[in-house]
C-alpha cells in the first residue's frame, strides 16, 4: 500500500511538473506575442512620425530686399522649415518635410505672392500690385 502511495505521489509530482512546464511554455509564447505586437505598433508609430526632410533649390524672379521678404514669407507654407532667397542669383533654397508638402505647392504659393517660378507664373493682377522696385518683368529691371 505504501508502495502504491509512493508511486501515486511520484506520478502526481510528474504530472504537476508537466503542467508547470506547459504553463511556462504558454506564458513564454504569450510574452513573445506581446513583444511582437508591441514592436509592430512601435514600428507603425515610428513610420508615421518619421520626417522626410528635403532641400530643393529653384529659380524665383525678383529684384530687391522687399522681394526677398515676400518670397521667403510666401514659401513658408505648412511643412516648410526654412526658405532663403538669394537676390543676386535669384535662387530660393527650401528645406521642407515631404510628408507635409512638396516643391510644387511652394512654387504655387510664391506665384500667388507675385513672383514667377519655373513652373508657375504670377498672375498679371498680382504682379501689377507689386511695388515699382519689385517689377522684375520690366525692361531694364535689375537687382538692387
């Protein structure tokens, strides 16, 4: 009888070890799945918030410091970090987040302010409202 009890206790102990091992395996699997899910959520969040910072240079017509101020301010649309126009070279350097805007939108905004870009020309109505010193289309107009 004692022998049967010892065998029973041994079997019970073995069964408990098996159950404990299986529980650890399940717990380990759940931890792996949680880690994978957490990691994929972090990757998605990181992808969504990654910035695509670009720098482009484009030709913009203008003559003076008033033009410079107008061009740079017009270029500062949502997503543009910095815009600097060189009045001697007629070059605008634009630093922007391509996830928020693009160079086409920047050119449209500049044209709406009265300055021609390679892709968009300012309307005559807007251009004609510029101060005389900014009339870059006029014969003999020069940077000053």
